[in-house]
């Protein structure tokens, strides 16, 4: 089940990653990592499925498909798993 999250009203976008696929995703995104304090992420799936896990959880916090962005919290340790056909990017806000 996908947890419902919302960006705070005061944050503004400032950068974004390239679009990543299963072939191009950096390995660091597939293992535990986090965003800096005060930085929020908005994960956008363009194709396929991205499963979002919070550190040490065995079940995904969110299973994301095209058209439903997901908020990544500041300092939240997490990782992603991708379907073979996945394409996604992350927009950063602060």
C-alpha cells in the first residue's frame, strides 16, 4: 500500500536527476541513502514500476507507477527497486 505524502507548501524545486532506467540507475540509489536535511524529493515514474523502501522495512512503503509522484522526506534512509522497464527521475525541493 502506498503511503500518502505531500510536499510542504513553502518548498520550491531547485534541481532534478536525469531520467534513470534499470540499465542506467546509479547503484547508490539501489542501496540505503538519504536526502540532506531540508531537502525533499519528488519521485516521478514515467514508465514501469518503482518500489520505494524505507531502511530495514521488508515491505515497500510505496509501489509507484506512472503518473503518481511520491514525496521522499528529508534524511529518510531509503532505497528503490525497479521493474525491468522502469524509467523515473527525482525532482529536489527546499
